[in-house]
């Protein structure tokens, strides 16, 4: 999948990739978090590390999701691109916390092959 309108996430549910549909959004930017060194962590520890990195501002913002180009990168959509950096961090952190809750309750998990091994 190469279109950024329908984006394959690094998460899976019931063994299938989670696809986010952004077709109703005409312009997106992406907040990218590098987690190459965190591959040994459990899913819950990994999402906590991602949230910590987002809140610390250790991210990059790009026009396309970097997770398609590099292993060990998680990309989150920025739907409010005109917002300041602080707001971008808050919105993205809240999205990651939603995934954290789903991981905690066993609804979703990371697709480690896709995330760390270039399984795409």
C-alpha cells in the first residue's frame, strides 16, 4: 500500500493489519518516532516508550510517513497541521495512548515483522 490516504499502521488486530483511512483529509503531515533500539521491549513497554518519546519531542514531522522508508519507525497522522509543535505533540500523544489502551486490553499488538524487520 503506497497511498497515504489509506495507511497501514504498525499495529495488528486479530492477526490482520490495522488500516487507517484518511481519504476525507486533503492534506496530512506525519509525526515519526524512531524505536529501532526498543525492539526487545514487550508491546506495552514499547508503546510506553513511544509515548515518552513523543512527549519529549523526540520526533520528526514529514510530508510522508517514514515507516514506509525505514525500519523501526512508527508514523502517526497529524490531522491538524496548522497547529503549533506543542499541540501536535499533545494530539499525537493522545492517539498513542489510545493504542496503549488497546494493547493493554489485548485488542491490538505491534506487527513486529512490519516494524522491525521490513516485513512489508
